[in-house]
C-alpha cells in the first residue's frame, strides 16, 4: 500500500523508519487504520449533515418523513462496514504495538492510548448492538453512547499522539482535516447526483383523484344529501368504502409481502387441517424484528379473518353464490367495468357476478389481500397464500388515513411509494442483511410509515367494527349492523355520556382492553421495558382456536371473559302473594309445590361496549338456571344444551334474532337478507339486565341450591351446522359438526330451605324489608347490587320496581348521589315532575353542581317548558362532557323551541359531527332550517332523516315470525318470565 500512497500522505500519517521502531508490516497496518479513520470521519460528517438537513427540512439533502435517500442508506452501510474493519485492524495494531510501548512507562501516553482503545471498543459494541436490536426509543442509551464515544475518540487519539515519543508531523494537522472535508463534500455532491430530482414530489405525483382514491370527493353539500359512507359505483372497490392513495388495485404482495409458503406445503396443510395454521402468510418479513408481536398475532382472530376462517368462508361463499339479486348501483358498477374490459381490455367482464361484486362489501375488512388486488370480483382459489392470509401486519399498518367514523372498511391504504429501504423485496441472503441493517440504523422512517398516531384511537378500530348495510347490499334500505364504536363512544367508558349510570374514573379506549401490554417473551425491537401492545386482540371468539386445537388461546379468552367483565347475582325471590325478598339475608324458606319467582341480575361491569357485541345474529350468550337438592342432584333447569347441541329455546338469551322479508330467521350470517329484528337483548356499558324465572319448588325437604350461570358460545348451533355443511373443505379435520366450547363467564348460587308444609314456611319467612345483610358475596357492595337491580328493572319499563330498588340505594348510600339521581330518572320516565324536582334538589345537597345531575335538570326543564334553564343545564353538561351527543341534540332542540334558530343549528351540527348518521339530529336540523326559510337545505336534511329512519312497516314480518314461535315471542317482550323445567322434561348439560 505504501508504494502507491503519495509521499506527503505517508509523511503525514505514518512515522518514517528513522522516527519509529515499527516494522514494515506494522507501518502498512497503521496506514490502513489511518486511511479508514479518515474515511470514517468523512462518512460520519456526511451522516451528521444529513441529520441537520432533516431537522431544518432541507429535502434535497435530508429527504422527507417517508423517504430515506438510497445514497444515505449506502453510506450507513459503508459506515458499518468501515467501522467494523477499522476496529479489527486497530485491535491488531494495538496487539503489536502495546508490548513495545508499555514498558516505557509514559503514563499520559498509556492512559490516552487505553482510552482510545476503550472508546473504539465501545463504538464497535454499541454499533453492533444498534444493528441487532435497532436504534429504538428503548435503545437510545446505545445510540447516545455511540455518539459520545465517536465525539471523544478523535481528540483522545490526537492527545495520545501528541504525548507519544513519535509525534505526528505538522503537515498532518493540515492534510487530515482537508482530506476529511474534501471527502465529506464529495459525499454530499454524490448524494445530490444520485438522488432523483422528483423524489420529493413523487408522493404528490402518485396520488390519484379517481373514485377509488383517497382524494375522492365524498359527502354532499348543504342542499344535497349524500351519505357519509357513500361509495361511487365506478370505484374499483365498490361497494367497500376502502380506497388506495393512487386509486388503483394493489399487488397482492403489498399486503402479504414476500416469503410466501411453498404452494405444495400449503396445499397439504389445507387437505389435512382445512386452512392454513402453521404457515404465517404475510408476517415473515416482520417476524425478523417483531418476533413477539407475530407470535401473538398468529393466534388471533384477526389472522383468521379470510378464507382461513371456515365460518366466514361458508358465509362469503353463500353470498357470492346467491347474491340476493342486483340493484341499480351494482348494475352500474358491472356495466362500467364490463365496458372497460371490452373496450380497453382492462379487467374482467362482470356480467352475472352480482354476488361476487357484493362480496367486496365484506372483503374490505376480511380479505384485503384479495380485494385490494382486484381478485374478489372473480372466482377465488382458496388455496392461494392470499386467500389464506387473513389480516396481515400490513393490512392494518399500511393504513394511513381514516375517511370518517362510519365504518364499513372506510380506510385508505398508502400505495404511492415503494418501501423506502434498500433491497426491500429480497427475502434472504446478504442483501436482506443490508436491508435490515439500514432499517435498524434509521428506524424512524419505518416507524412513521407503520405506526400512525390514530392507531391508538377507537376510530381506527371503528373502520371495521362499525357496520351499516344499505341498498347496495340488501336491495332494501339503510340498516345498522354491528356497532361497537358508538356503543363505546356514547357511554361512560368513553367519558362522553353524562346520563350514564356509572362513570369510571378515567377514559378507556379499545386498545386498553383488547391490546394491553404483554411481555415480549420472544423478543421484539419495538418492546418498551420488555413489553409490547398485545396483538392477540383477545375478545370472545373461542370457535376459531377450537378448530385448530389451540387450547392455550381458549384459556386466555376465557380468562379475559371472566376477569370482572360481567357479574351474575340471584338478587330477589318473588312469592305468589306478591311478597318480594331482595338481597336475601337469610336462606328463604319455600314450600314444596310452591311457585316462586327468581330475579337474576346480570351487570356489565367491565365490557366497554354492549355485551354481547359484534355479530349477534350468530353469537350465543344465555343464562342457565339450575335447581339441585342437598345431594347435588339436578331437579330442574332452564337453559340446558340439548342432546342435538342446541340450547333450550326457552332460555334467556343475550343475542339478536333477525328475520328476512319472508319472516325467516337469519341463521347463515346472510346480512344481505336482514330486514328487521324480532328481538335484540344486549347489556350496555355500566347497565344491567334482569332475567325473571319461575320455579315450581320440587317435592323435597332440606337445602335447595339454585345456581345461575352466564354461558357463552361464539356461534350458535344452527350457524355452526350451516358452516360445516356449506364448507366441508374448511372443516377437513372434523368428521361431524364440531361441538364448540361453552364458556362460563360468571355464576352465582343461593340456598333455599324447602319445607313440606306451608304453615312452617309462613312462620320461617324473614320479615319484609329486613335486608340488612347479604347471604352471599356477589362481588359488589349491597347498595350497588340494589342499584343494578333497579337499572335492570328501569330499562325493562318496570318503574315501580325500579323506584323501590333506588330508594334502598338512597338509604344504604345516603352520601352518594346515585340513589336520588336514579329516582329522578324514574320520575322523569313516569312524567312526575314534582318528584323530579324533589329528588334533584336532594342531589344538589349531596353533590352541588354535578354535571351528570345537570343532564336531568336539563331534561326536566325541557319537559316543563323552561327552555332558558334547560339551555343552562345542557351547557353545564357539555363543559365536562364535550362529546355528549345527546346533550348537543337536546340543546339544539331547546334552542329551536326558544326560537334561537342559528344557535340551534350550530348545536345540531355539532351533534352530527359526532355521529353523522344520527337520524334524530337530522330531523331537528330539518325543523330548524325550515324555520329559517332555508328550504333547499331543509329538504336535504329531510332526505337524511328518511334515509336513516327505522322502517316501522318491517314489524309486519317480525309479527308473523312471533306468531309461529312462542319462545321468540316471549323473548321479544320487555318483561317476561322463563319456566324452569323439571328434569323429567330435559337433560342435564354436560358443559
């Protein structure tokens, strides 16, 4: 090397033989170390200049938030390579050099030399650590240690040379800085020459404005109503609300990435198991850095959302095969794309594929790897990796925008730019290592791409967990589907509903419950203090893990459900003579043959939305009530699972029974056929339900144990039978209809004393009203149990029973406002304003100025015609609950009634900003606009009201169904009792 090195460099960098005892090999090695050091310093200076350019927003050198210049990445890689080589060669030189200089005992030279070695070693260790564990927030210490050592190693080395025997020449103090500056400038010029002049504008250039793009125009105008989730028929994704930035289809690989499984191996797993379980499609690239997150996701319901979910596959294939007919919008879509196929050769002719087109409405949330690639409009090969992918990492993390909070998959996938890192499409070998090295060195761009701030919001989840069905799908009208978002948003859990029965101390969002921190056992570069946000998305789906034999996930789900989510309480006993024993303080004595009533309270205490949530036409929650003698022998039961796997139809269910236009039940998840509910029984956040049972006391003597269990099965038996028969390939591992697991969410039992003679029973009855001590621990204080009982009765319309329960709350917890405020609720419901004023006055004595109480003041003043006072009350509510949609709506109403129309319009507009599908707000807005003489706008508001209005005539189809199904008819009544059948007429459940 020295033979080709200019003389002045040798004189600057390497001591001559006359000035050193280094042999020729050592001088060659030192020369290499010096040259590499100069290159390293220039590289470092360039990287620092890039960081500074980023900080000041100089795009030409620094790039953009989502663009990482390729030359910069090359310099990062060279920084790594040069650094490793430099430390290795320097260590070799030190090993040669140290024995010769150590015995000279030059303390300053030794100390500075040791420090140079220590700093160099630290640079190597921290650099390699950053490249293996990533330059993340938790690893910031390593980055700062690397920077600090880099800043110190040069002056320490210069000091070492200055105090050594053989000092550097004066020329070196000029040449070395010039060389570093020159190389740095050369790197900057090379950066500019290699960069694409359009790189900073590529994002804007790629953005489309077509009907399938993020930039498409949605919504109408003040004089034209267009639904907030309107999808134009010429969108390639119609009827899904999903868009891409460019407005076109995506390559399937964008959602599934590279590293797809071998087709032969995938086919074998599908033949054996029915769907892909071991092959984690779409996560291989991510798993290299996020092993713990992928390990959690692989067992989640999100992963099994597409054709790797046999239940969903059965339903989507039924829709694709039948379709339910066409309509004007579907026909326009088919005509548009069929014409493009014929005239321009783009795409496929879609005539006769109405069902396939409609299936895209589901696919925006279930099959993005297929739908966004344009595959859902034609036949689907269930054996492809894309069909078995489910919701992959990028199905969520590639989303960069939520259009609004109306759901139906109304998100946008960012597809305007390629992966910013080098060699992103390489899935193995040295180039993959280069890609990972560049990413771990500068993960900020990746993080900005993959982790948007709204990912932490409930609105992100609402994109798929809020659903409506409209004419595009059902050829009928707009209907509300599942809606966890509004059930949460308009509740105390979100701190948005002043009228809630229980107000938690802090707000919770979806991610708090369904994505809690979980230890990153497998390791994960995104972990903070060893934890990541759980990607198991635990909820209630025990059916999918059962199909794949995943007992551990079932246990996790059951633990999740049993962790203070719901509480069961056998609270009251009713006798035939009208006597009611509440909060049973001693074992009540009952007589053989006596008919008693038992009231079971089910309280939603930990679910942030209704229980159950989701697809309640196929969900199955119910109460099982059993009566056993002192030996534990079953005497009577309600809610048993029959031998054929179906639940006793006379049970008290928590689900929805829906019917189609022919009064036939919806049992196939065929949402396109839904017309009306026969009944819907759910328990809202912080509310309760009361189930009434009638028991004929068995002919026995001694203790009788009554137990109530809240049971859960993800899919009812009828839907499971349909799925199995309609999709045998998906259930390849089962020879018959699977018996899905039944989970006990909560249970409660009480003891009754059975006596053969009525006289004895009469003498042994406790005194009416003696309810000072509970027989059992139902997991809540006595006042709360009375409160829950009253809530359940009030929601059923039993205001008399509710008032008695709330009066007991006021007595037991006189320091709390709950009892008096709930008595005011009852009085408002009964229209007794004098009692309302009385109870609200007591509320003010207990808790003056309470914003929740102000809601009831507002309602009472509104009913009394005191509009100014009502306005003050509602505005007081809104100071603490600014997102209370009901308060904004009522404020708009009283301002309208007080002839303050402009203010009323502003209040109602605010309500519609919270929920654009609020039909009541649209109605009142119509009235205000009419009063203002703005007829065109009023007509648009009337169209909106009519669009979202409930079709009252649909009750005719439910009436026909109720007439032929006595059990369903009973369930449809607000207040009803369930017979507890003696064992002779039913069999005991083995669950």
